[in-house]
């Protein structure tokens, strides 16, 4: 079970890295198109700004999963207990895990379920009725990045509990 959790975490890390790279490239290309179209042709397409904005949202949330997996995020209590003696190391891991769960669990819950219950009232349910004006896609395809990132972070947290150090994940293991 331990290797399944860590393997799932590593596989998700691999996929999120590729998706984040794609989102950064998409953002770069659309911004470049907009700059050239604006300053060379004086007529920027209206869709480039929204595509770049939504790619930035995906990049940020996917990047959060990457930094959590590799422990390059702002680690709580690291400056207080830098050498991590056994008891204090366990305590700081428990505090970090509690902080992650306290933040992420309500976010995931309310992405699917509304304040008064029901899936139609949840964040994704409300977004499914909206359409991005300039590119004509449902906003749920942009909004799904929130629960996706939070669920991936929960998988990475489970992998930490299973003994995954995060930093030991090398490029050769991911490719």
C-alpha cells in the first residue's frame, strides 16, 4: 500500500509538471501574440488576454502541487526546529499536516457541495453555468484547477505520511 501511494504521488507529480510546463508555454505564446499584434499590427485579438490569464491560473495551482511534493514550499516551523530532532520533527510534521488539512479539506468539499448542500450549489456546479465570453468555453474547465490541485496535494500529503521524502524524487524517476 505504501508503494502504491508513493507511486501515485510520483505519477501525479510527473503529470502535473508536464501540464504546468504546457500552461507556461501557452501563457508565453498568447502574451507574445498579443504583444506583436498590439504593437506591430495595432489590433490585438480579444481572446489572448483571457487565455493567458487562465493559463496563469492553471500554472499557479499546478505549481503549488509541484512545490508541495518537493518540499520547496514555505515549510511551516522550519526555522523554529531546523535540525528536526525526533520528537520535534514529528510534532512539526503533525502541525504541517494539520495546517494542510484544515485549509484543503473545506476547499475540496465546497468545490463540490454548496453551503446548504447539493452538488448544483458547489463551486464547480455554479461555474458550469458560466461561459468565458471571449473564448466561449465553460468556466468550469478553468475552475476545475482548484479542486484538482487540492486533491493532488492531499495525495502528496498521504505520500509524505507513507515515507516519501519528496526531495529524493529525481528527474530519472519521473521520466
